[in-house]
């Protein structure tokens, strides 16, 4: 082979590399030294050149990040079975609840929206609601309901509403019309009002128990509206020949929301802490001619009437435009035709709200409407029975002769309302109630007591419950203007029918140290909520009506 076709000689390569030409061992040049491409000699030709150990570490880190981004494997709760093969939903027949593995949350089926809705866990707010009522002895056609714990009422019907926010309560006032009454005995009846008292909660509770998701405002409105309409239809079915009827005002409280539904002209007033009182609902009636409403449109606190009698128009056969019962005015051909569809409002309770009142129309008109209600609220110092009684007393004083007018009211005071519209309350340290309290009291018996003997004066008690309450309301009024409570001791010696009034000095009316359970649940609920030196509202026990003062 000719020299021109062969590669360089070994000594030539050594010389070119700067190696001593005398070294005779073979030297193998690299591809780059021989004029070729250097990457062809590398074992990982075509890669980035990153060390293998670093590539492996990066790969392990990437796998960890991907694993962390995936939802953790959920353990299937006991009693849940897959609804479909894909396992997207699991269902518990016992609990009637769905479970979703992807988020681990519980759901219920919303038959209205036709979708799954998250199961709502009830929130307990620190709100305190004090409620009381008062009705004149002759207001036989006026009925009322006060359910302070609606969940307990549901349990009695084997219906659970534990998913509703607390407190959960129901208050209702029914003012009957055209029912039978007896002026001699003071007894009377109104079939429609009595029917509503017994059956409204039976319509409402199944609806509230039927959906365990979060109850939005519109759903609460629909539930109350349907309950009213179904109640009226059932009354017509059971009492087709009845001629009486009633107006109604119903309040449902759940958590920080107040839902009010009204039929007819029961006065519904919301009182604010700044002294203002606002009519929440219109009177579902034709405005009487004797009432001047020229300024109603200018006063935002006055709601006015739903209908107005035009000049020259005949007086309608019935003045209400909405009511329960009055079946002859609900026929298709009736003019005017009564409705049983309530007007409903939902309020988010705020710290500015002081309370509300349901007031029979005759009483409301007699006392001067919302201005008088505001005055009574401010003077009652958070005592609802004192306030409701004061409203009735004011109407009786103004009217003189009561007759069979519906004079009665329900009053509720709010306390510890939290700011914010929909945010859940912050967890607060629970205040420990005292294990015992020192109390003084004034007791007045009445004809309905277990024992009607006044052991202090050794005589039979003949007064009515209403008379006992009126006397003690006057005592509360007097004591409110006496911060040293000297009037309390004086009135206790003069009026109390408990032998504790015979004690001397500052111990007059003293009950000693009282532990829970001694005088009953109702008494304990009032007494253990008092601050030292504070006077209670009127309290009922089987012994009579009390006014209690905590001394230690």
C-alpha cells in the first residue's frame, strides 16, 4: 500500500503531541486529535452530559411531587357502599348520606335542585333570645305558640332538624275573628286559630327535616309559604262549614337569621337599639276610613295597608285581604277573594337589632303603633314579659272597656348578636355558670297555683294570673328607678306570699343559696342568668309568679 493512503506514523504522532520521539510504545489518538468528531467516542453520545446520579435524584424528586399532588387514598367510611361501578359516589342507607372519595365530604341529595349538596353541620351562635307574652283575660280568640327549642319539638315527632343553625325557635300569634265567645265566663273559642296552633309545626317540621344541606333564604321562604297554604287547605277540608278565621304572624329563628311570615293585620315591629321601631309588614287589610295615612308614604318606619277603599266604593264584606279560614270568602267567585299566601321577610340579625314584637291589631292601634312599642322596649330593660304586659296595660287604660277585642302580644329581646352577615361565629371561651346563687324574691299566688293558700296572711288567694302579673309589673317599674333596691324590700314585706318575706332587714325575701333543680328548670334558667344585683323578668312556677333578685 502506498504511503499516501496510510495514516500518520507513530513517531509523527508523538512529535505532534509533544511526546518524546524516543518513546516507542504505541499511542492511540482520540478522534478529535486525529481530525475526526469527538462525540463519537463517548458512551452517552447524544445526551446532555448531566451526571447519572443527578438525573436519578431529579427523577425521584419529580415522582414525589406528582405523588403529593394526587389526592390521598380515602378510607371508605363504615356502612357506605358504591353507588356505581366507577366508585364516584358511596351511599349509606342507614344515614341516608352520600360520600365522595375525591374530597372525603358528606353529601345529601337535593330533590329541588336535582343535585348533590354538601351535608350542613349546624353552627351554634352565642345569641341569647328572651321571649315572653301577655294576653288579656277576655282575648279568648287570640292564641299563641312559643317553642324555644324547635329541635326538641322535632324529636317528639321523630323528625331531626339538627342540621339547622342554633338557636332554632318558633313563635306564632294567631288573632281569631268571628268565632264564638262568652262574655260571662271569659271563655271562648276560635276553631281556625286553635287548628293553626296544633298543626302549623306539623306542616313545617317535615319540610325542615327533609333537606339536610344549608338552608338558603329562598328555601326557607318556600317552606313557610307552602306550610301556610297546606294548613289552610287542610282546615277547609276538615272544617268545611266553619265561618271563622284568623290572622297570623310567625317567626322562625335559625342561627343569625329571623324569618317572619304574616297573614292579615297582626302588627309586626322590629325595634333597634337606637330607639327606632320599624313596621316590617303591611297590614293585609283594607285601610279603615277613620285612619289618616297621608304621611304613611313619607314615613319609612310605617308599612301601611295592603288595600285602600276608594271614595264611593262599597264597604267590603270582610276587611282582610289575607287570612286563614273565612272559607266563604275563598271561593272562586268571591269578591274580594281572600288569600292564604303569606308575606315573608328574612332578616340577618345584627348587633343593632334590639328585638321584635307581634301585636294584635286592636292593641297596636290603641297604644299609638310603633312609637309606643319603641318606648315600651326601652323601659323594659330586656324583660319580654314585662314589655308585653305593659303593651296590654296601655291599651286597656286607653280603651277603658275591652269587650272581646284581641289584646295580646309576643315580645322577643336579642342579646349577644354578632357582627357580620354570613360568617360563622368565632369560638369563644365558655362562661362557667355558678354552681349556686344567692337569691331574694317576691311571690304572688293566683287561682291556678298548686296551692292557693297565702301562708303569710293565712287566707285563700282569689286573684287571677293576670292580676298577679299586673301587680308585679308595677313592682318592677318602681324598682327600676331605685338602684339601691329599697323599694324591693318594701314591696316584698307588703305583697309577697312566701314566708321568706318575714325575715328582717336585708334578708327580707331571702331564699338562701340556691342550687340548680330546687325550683324547676324555668326558674333556674332565669335565676342563673342574672348578674349580682339584677332583677329578673316575671317567672312562673307551680307556686305562683315571682320577681327574683340575685344578691350573690
